[in-house]
C-alpha cells in the first residue's frame, strides 16, 4: 500500500506505525498536538524503552500530523483509536472508530480500512453494511503495554478478519506487510471472518483475566488461612499443563484491555447461557473488596498509595486495580495520600499527590502497592502488597 495512514498514537497506533515505517511510507494521524510534535522530533510520548529506541535510532519513513486531510488519497487506513467500555450503554463506545470511517469515506472512499481497535463481536459486519463498505477488515492486536514494540516485532500470531470472501487477496497483502517488518519468522497466520477475529480478541483477554482471577482467589484463600501463597502457586504451576506464567497475585486485573474486554464479552453473551464469563467480571470486584478489608483491618490513620500505574515501566493510570482499592478505603473515612511522580496535578480524587518519596513515606501508616519496588525496602514494615514473586 503506497500511502498508509495510521489513526491514533496510543500504544497500538504508535507501535504499528513505527513497525510499518521501517519499510513503508506511514503517516500517523492524532488529535494530540503534543504527541505529534514529540513523534516528529523522534521522541516517544509513551514510556516504553524499545519504542523510544526505534523512534530515536531507526531510519523510519514516518511523519505525524493533526491534519485530517492527510487521509486524502490514502490507499490504506489503519484505525487504532480507543474504544472504551461505556457502563451506560453496557457496550463499547465505538464513536471514535465511526468518526474515522466517516472521514475516510469523505477523503479516500476507495481506501482499504483496517481496524485494530478492540470491537464488540459483530461490529464490522454491521458497520460494513451500514456504510456500504467493500474494503473493511479487522486485525485484533495482542500487545502488552510497556512491550508493544517488542510484541509488534515478535507477534504471537497474525489474524486478519474479512467482511467479504472477495477480500482474500487484500487480507494476504496486509498480513505480508506485517510479516515483512517483523523480526520473528514463521508467524502463525489465520484468515477468518471479522466476527470470528473480533471473538478471538475478546475471548483471549477474558481467558487471561480468568487466569489472573484464579491466582488472586488462590491468594485470598491462602492469606485468610495463614498459608504460604508462593508454595501453593509453585506446586500448582509445576504441572506443565498449567505452566509458570500469569500467576503472580495482584489487587485485581486492570489496565487498558482486560476490564473493558471482559465486560464487552459478557455483554455479547446477552442471549447465550453462561456462568463463567459473568463470574470473571464479578470476581475482580470481589478481590478488591477483600484487599480493602485486609488493609482496613490494620486500622490505619493514613494510607499511602505507591504509584497509580498498572504495572512497572508504564504510564497508564487508566483502570489500574489500585484505584479500586483506594476508593474502597476512602469510602470508610480513612485518609489517603498518593505518591505518583508522573502526575502533574496536586490532587487525585481529592487525595494529595506527593512527588517526593521520603516525605510520602513519613506521612503514612500503611503503604499499599500493587507491584513492589525496592525503593520501599527501608519502610518494608509499612508495605502491604500481594506481589509474591516481584514481577508483573
């Protein structure tokens, strides 16, 4: 595709643009002026080492813009805009995707549209019919925040979903573009309908959420009964069918994807009998209730939140599990303060934000952290975490 525009400069859009810009001319379109300026200055607006290195050091055919008219004459448009779960709709808010589609129809009606934003099951089929689109495809992404560039270079699989069987040739060309830019060889590739591809994304993330939930509930059992969580998990995970991964307890699953994707999949089950999918969604709230009760049992006057980010080497505050714990403790009248050096505001949910660690340590009775940091080792007696294995 001679002219390709990637819309959205978040983790998905930026890493995809950088990946493809190794061998193709890519324009990255975003509404955030600051992000666009940083990208054009070869600086990453996101905290991620490999992504930053690629932008700074690699010869990339990449230009960023805020001008919607860059869509003009595009041969392919990759949509990577956010689709957050809307609790009022009980569904994803896909308005950002529709906005891009309408602009593509306006500026480049013959362009191939590839959606990489996460979608409700059945979205592409309905949208293709609604807008009369003949070249709409869906490629689920499987990127980890903080490792998005690595995952683009070493994809676990490539899946291209088509709204029409006649799109086979186009789907193969797009898959080949991604393979040409990857470092991994022999990448498993699946071609399917868009609805099947949409299902893969939501079921994959819901399975990961289920695994997180399982080990969190194992940890709740062990902590309640005075047992060694680590020994139980190690014994369980030595079974090769289970494996030693995604098993480190936490305050609950969070981040960009798992909370919204599990709820969206449950919403798609509206006419399908289920027990497990609903339980996965509900269990995350139960875990946060349990953690909050454990902290409140210590009868603290002031509780310190160490970092709002979801995990190490991330700048993502959105849907981080520790925020759910914070809200539950505040609701009981306990004072909360926050240590978050990445936050510019002085208050977070009406709690004071500290950027100086020593002052933060002195001001609190209990420090809670979803992931342990050696910066807390001098006040370890104050720290409450369920980070058993000291890793994400």
